[in-house]
């Protein structure tokens, strides 16, 4: 679902971020504040917390930590399930150190992109545009 706002009916992206690291969650919350009226963001600490909520918000883009610690499903296994539930959502894999193998594995599994986290502030707008245009 894309929400339409404002006088020229500008699209507001609905995004979800799955991140178990509290510092990275703080960074993403700050990034969203730098994108007023552009992004409706929902940030979740773990897959269980967000599983039902993402089905309600039907995000345009979901950022998923490939290696969420202590999770019963890793990012790739979780993606397979979520692609059936949210067929129109674009998924972006996040990892601390992007290795060539990580990127290839993520793309082959069905992620739109694989990016290093945390994202620099200045990259957020460019990344959202790139993913939403695909």
C-alpha cells in the first residue's frame, strides 16, 4: 500500500526495518526524521514483533538484517515466508560487512539489494529512491 499525502498527492513510502541492535535502531529512527513527509517508517526489534504488524501495514520496502542474533529464522529463511505474505513488497538485506558471497546469496534468495549497515544518513534518500524505482 502506498499512502498518498499532501497537495500534489506525493507518494509516501511505507517501510519496515527489522533490526535487533539498539544503536542501529536509534540511527534508523534519526534517518526517518530527516525524511519528513516522505517515509512512514515502522522499526521492529525482532521478526516475531514485526511479523503480524507488517501484514497490517503492507510496506513498500522492508529492510531485513540478514543475521539477526537469536532468531529462529535467519533473514533468508524469513524472506521466503514473507514473500508469500507480501508479494508486492521489495526486500533489502542488511549486514554488518557485505561480502561478495553475502550479496550474491541475498540477491539469489530474492532480496532487491544487499547493503552494509548502518546506512549512512546521506545514503537513505538515494537508497529509497533506487529501491522504489525498481
